């Protein structure tokens, strides 16, 4: 086990012990969202089984000719197979079935990693079934999938299943600082936006995060002020931005949610350690005062629902506008009511 692999320790331990005990399965399913290290762990398994340094269990040296060939994708006994089209072509699977029968040409075990295994159609999956029933002893097949239930039940039942879990935020934060040169502040922010995925954390562009965070703060600020023109102008600018760059819509919603969560965290924990946007603690505090508790809760619930629906190609621009208009009118109504009451008192 190399130290820099983070998260999913139970899976790593199980593989480690299976290698030591000689009880590795011949077919695995590694299932879970992108960015949790499924492919990397499958390759680590290939490295450790073929490492010439004789490292025990899931350990490998990373330096020997075998490890180096795997690093560069040139090991004759290790194959990563991707669908050539939207789904795997039957020919690709037939080729795999043929190749898997051969003995290793230079290593100890052959490893076949099928990426996006859910993209096998029924014909391809059925032809693979026979191989899974009588697997060749020197080959291991690892199916990687983000959609476990899209695999045929007959395939699922013939493989050992490893379900990858999101990496805990603190562990992710720690890894970003330790292995990827993040400052603690950036690591905290990115880790919370990445939902337990190291891959997603590393893909985030810090400048974009910063820019969208600025926009988010502005939007929340103008939302609480009486100036309609300013708010509407800002809202339509943000919405237009969402329409133009749909991928950023996702991140934008994510950042808005993280700011609102911070409002709640601020109430519970008074110390700075728990607050991610601590570079802007004052802005956050000031902004928090403009939102009534129930509005924070409801806006957060609405945004979270909206964030989930973004996956289904909804009209993000319109959705965002409606959501903010609704909550803004509630905030302003409440303010008018409060000041009227103050006047009466
Ligand atoms: Zn090695």
C-alpha cells in the first residue's frame, strides 16, 4: 500500500490481505463516483502483483521495470480498456475474452481493467459472462463503474464487489496540503466543494472558485438590499453566465450552498477553525445579519434541491432566477413588516 493513496482503507486492506493469503478473486467490480481512485487502485493492484522488488501485499516499489511499464501504460500484461464508442463494441469484448486466456508474458498476473463497465450492452455483457464463470487462473478482471445497477445482475453476482466511499473532508483536506501543495485555506475550501472526491478537488480551478465566490457574495448581498435595479442586474448577469457555462453552474450552486452552510456553522461553532471562508469572516458575519434564520434554512434547502436537479438538464438560468426572486421578496416583505412594527411600537 503506498502511503499517498487516500480514502477507502477497508478496500485497500482487504486487497492487501487477499494478496498475502493468496485469496484474490478473479473478477472484481470497483463501484463508486468518479474521482475516488478506483482506476488508480486497480493499477496499484497490477503494480503490486507484478513488482519485481518483491514488495508484500498491496505494496510495490514504483521503480522496477515492471512498475515503470505500468506507470507508462506499456506493460504487456496490464490492459486498461475503454469503450471505443458510446457503448463497448462487441468486438472489443470478444478481444478481451480471447486475451484474458493467455498466460502472463513477463509478469506474474495479467490484469484487465474495464473502465465504464456499465457501458456494455446486453450482448457484450452476456459474452463476458462465460469468462466470469470459468476465469483463467493467471488473469484478473476489474470492472470499474460509476453506475453499479446498470450492470447485469448476472455480472454483479459473479464478481467480488468493492464499493468506494467518498473520502472524509478532513482526510481530503489533509491530502491536498500534504501531497498537492495546497495552502490550508484553499484545501479547506476545495475539499468542501469536492464532495469526497480527490479527483474532483484536483480538477477545481482555484481562480474560478475565487471568481465565483466573489459573484456569490455579491448576489447574496444585493439580494438583501432594497435596490431592485442593482439586484436584477446582478441576477441577470449571473444567470447569463450560468447559461453560457453550464459546467460552472454546478460549481456556482455548490459555492452558494457552502456559504449558506457556513451561516449555520457560524452559529454553532464560534471559532474560526470551522469556518471555511475565514478570509472573509467579516463579510460573512455582516451578510449573515441580513438573513433571518428561517430564510437561511429554506434558501439552503431550495439551493440543494436545485443543485441535485442540475444533473437533469433543467433550465439553470430560469431556475436560479425564480429561486432568488422568491427568497428576496420574502426577505424584503419581512423587513417592511419589521420596520412597520417598530414604527407602531
Ligand atoms: Zn516495482
